[in-house]
């Protein structure tokens, strides 16, 4: 039995077990296993790869061994920023290789790394003054608002608006707009003004997080209460409890519902 | 009444003393300066190279933001932003070929062909409110204030975008009169402050300022008023150097027109951010009895 046929059989068995699923789904899954091969172009060379693979898996299928340009495989680490184009469309497209599935005739170039200088700073000495960012990244003012950065962002961030916010001295807005940045560097690779946007945004989020966002005062109060031993006796009770008793406590514990509002309180308020 | 408003980057940092008194004053006059929810740098200076279209993208994008808001007028405060936006708008209106190139480059935005009129706040005061109506709202007339209106370049040049007569502008004079002040006309009021030339020639800053202050002083001015953060920077720094260089110069306070507007409307010094001005304008204003706040300022309806 060929590997393909084996795979097909095992999937078919799996489908058989899921008797509750409607037949249509089963047929669909059957089809998926017989993946059609589609042509893609990796750095200009044509490969035929199974439909449904991500760009990253397709590259591996084509024989690439990824040492760089591949990290979390979950769309979070920003290592696999990728440009591609399709015939008949002048528009440059962007994606994360680990997230985007291949499409026929994609011309793909992964950009695992793009040179961008991160300014050195002593964070303890930084204030919230807009000039801090201006001094560390004076190239900020080379932005011509061409918006190429925004078009290159696989996270859909309004990159140029965030750069504008920095120029306007609005560090909080830059931090807010760039919150989803995974530092893939595609914006930087496209910048007319040679800015390293993602480093500037990281600085903005650091300043925002450490100096601008209001402190959670109730947290400090709670930590103080814990340190003062307000909850020690409850812990002592648990420590002395027998195993059965612990199990019972655990199983019967009251869980805050997912939809609970701000004012939710447990029935038993002994521990509040 | 709400007016679409474009502040410009400098007004959010170094020139808050231009913006904040303007916003407060307009509110007192029954107008809301409604800042565009999205805007970018205006481009800082209008690019004169015929084929340098990439530097027209920034101002045009801001005009598109106003269009997206359904506005046909965009109010500016900074004279430089006004100049850049209005000239870029003129280009989009009149040059079909360049308009098409810019629109096709900005394919993520709606097409634009100069539908939004860029205006300066002084024009709103003159044309929409009127000097007579403005003078009636004055709570604290700026009596005894001999102020020299300094225009610089960008409100009046080039002629196609001028807000007033290029040769003999009156708008700041009339503005000062409406506030109860005594405007002091002086021949150098439209002479260039040095603009961005001071970046490449920092030593020239005092020499750009010298004839302007000389002229204002010799015509009896006690203070200078202006509309542009770059003029403010150059004249403020230039004056400081002149004072350091030769004893003949004494400090002439420099104000943004919006600061005087807020004071005259009785909004008090706290909205004026005098701490951001050059020198110490507050002691001067104190001498002129212009720092007392008038209570009970009611915004008019609208």
C-alpha cells in the first residue's frame, strides 16, 4: 500500500468513527485528503505543492529546511513575514508564512530578517516627553506619509497613523495603534524614509506601559494585604485539610461564570 | 457650529500655546474646532520641484481625511500647515495629470480633486464671524497693547493662496483692533524670518531677526504677534541672540494671535501656556493689566 493510500484509509476510518457528523462533512474530508497539487513559485522557482498547506509547510514540502524565518508557527512571533504576488495583479501582497495557505501561481519571497537599527537607551532615564522618541529615532521625520508601511503590515496595523502619532508626540496613541505588532519588519522593508517603525513602536509601548498607563491601585492594595498576612489562615486551613476534603472542596468550588459582570461576587464571601 | 480642524504636529508638542488658546477661544465664540480623527504631518514645507510628487502625498492625504468626514472646509492654525495644504489642494484642483498620478499612487484612498478648501483660522474670524461681532465678544479689551502684526511669508505667498493683500495685508491689524489693541504697522511685517534656512545656517538666525525687530521697535511696537511656530522659533531665538550680542536690544515679547484672542475673550492665562513662549511674556502682560481673568464666560449657542 502506498503512503498516500494508507493516509487515505486511516482518514476514512477516522471519519467512520464520527458517526454523528453529517454525511456532507465526511465527503468534504474525503476530498481534502486527496489534495490537489498546485503550482507556486518560491524565489522564482516553480514547485507543485498540495493545496491547503501554509506557505511555510509548502516550502518545507518543496525541500526547504527552515532554520531562520520560522518560529512559533502560530502567527505570533513575527519570524515569517512574507511577500507574494499573483500574475495579473500589480499589487504586492503580504502574509505570515505560517498562517497563509498557498494559492495557485503565488510568487513567494519570505523575508526572515530585515536590517533595522534599534536605538540604545537607558530605559530608567526615559520620560514621557515626545522628544525622547525624536532624539532616539530622528529619522521619524523622514516619513512622507506614503503609507507603504500600512500596506505591508500582515497584522492590519495602521502603521503610518502610528508613526504620525509619534510625530505628534502622542506616545499613548502610537502604543495603542501598534499593539498587535509582531515586529516582522515588513513595514521597515518597504519604507520610503528608511524608518525602523517596529523598533519605534516597541519604545512607545514600553514608555506607555511603564510611565503613562494608570497604575492598578487595587493591585497594590491586594499585594499589601497578602504581605500583611490577611489570607494566611485560609492557606493554613487548606494545608491541614485531608486529601478527600481537598478533592471535595475543589469539585464543589464556585466558578465565576464567563459572562459575569464587574459586580459578581461568590455566594460564600468568607474569603473576600 | 463644528469646523473640521487640522492641528499639525508642532501644535501638539512645542506650540501648544498656539493651539490650546485657539480651541478655547473658538468654543467661547460658539465654534467647535473638531480635530480630524486621523491625520498625518502636512509635509512641513510645500515641495517646489515640479516632478517631486511623493512630497505632495502627505498634504493630500490630510485633505482626503477631511473629505472622508464629509467636510468641504478644513481649518488650520499653523501658517506653514495652511500654506502646504492649500498649495497641495491647488495642485490637485488644477493639474489633471499630477492629480491622476497622485490618486493612482494612493490607491487605498478615495480619489481626490481639490474638493476641500484649506482655510486659516484668521479667515474664519474675518469672514464667518466678522470683526464687529468679534469685538462685541471681547471681555477684556487689550487697551494700551501696542502690538506689531508679523505675517512672515506663508499666509501671503504665493499670491494664489494668500489670505489677504500680498503687498498690504490688513487681517492681523483688523484682528488686533477688534480685540481693542493698538496695532503697529511696520514695513518688515512680511519679511521672511529665515524659515528652514536656519537649519543649514544656524548662525544666521539673529541676522534674519535683526531688521524685523529693528523695524517693529522703531515704529513703537511693544510686542509682536504671529501665526507660525517656525517664525516664533526663529524670531524668539534670533532675538535672544541679538540681546546677548549687543546691549541696544531689549526683549520684545512675542505672542501667538490665539493667545491674545483668549486673553481678550476673558479666558485667562491658563489656556495660553505662556510657559512655552520665549522670554517672560507674563511680566509684560501683568504690567499691562491683561492677566486678570474675567469670570462667567458663557459660550454662545450654535
